[in-house]
């Protein structure tokens, strides 16, 4: 083994000494959040929740990818989720370009062809958010079991607003 992760393992040792225990894995506030992987977002804190109260699904751009959809289906049917928030955010790289540009940038950075990848970049952030909310709200394994809303988070003010 190499030492590339020693700092994180040491931090984990400190965390483990005081980490909450005995959670059952349910979303005790009945919430699932699909949001971006951007490190400026703290999904639980932005809606006043704590560890164990919500399921958090992160994807580039906060889009409802197949994996995020699966997580929402499981959350709704097995983990006590009855509300789903899909949250985009300001100054998101996924809303600033199209996939063609991202593929080229990744190819240039990696020195490897990335032409076969789809990242889901879309400058029509509000339109994509509405489509993702509709996808979840109308899905036969979610419809009638959970309410779904689309939200936008402003990374500069910390404010969340409902879009749809």
C-alpha cells in the first residue's frame, strides 16, 4: 500500500472516536436530495437537516442520472423517502457548456480520447431541472409515493429557491 491517503485515514481515526452510531439507514426526515457534486454545496446544512435524516445523491450538475433515479426509487420504496428535492446551483460548470466542449477539455487534460463519454452538460439549467423533476414525478415507482420539487441554490448567498 502507498501513503497517498494516510492524511485521510488519520482524519478518519479522529472522526471515528466521536462519530454518531447506531443509525438504521432510513431517511428519518423523509427527504432525498439529488444535487451536484460541487464541493460548495452542503446538502444537509442547506435545508436544516442532520446526519440520518436524508438520502443524498450527487451527480455532475445535480442531474437525475440512471444511478440517481435508482437511488430515488430505492429511497421512496424502501427507505422512508416521501419528498425529493432536485437541486441545481449557480456558477455550475455543467450549466456553462455542452458535452462536446467538456469532452474536448477532458481529452486535452487527460491526453486520452473522451469522445465516448456523456457528462450531461446543458446550458438550459432550468429546462433540464424541470425535465428531471418531471422524470421523477411521473415515474411509476415514485408517482403517488413521493412529492418532487426542483430548486436552485445560489452559492454566493446560500439561498435556496423553488423553481418547479
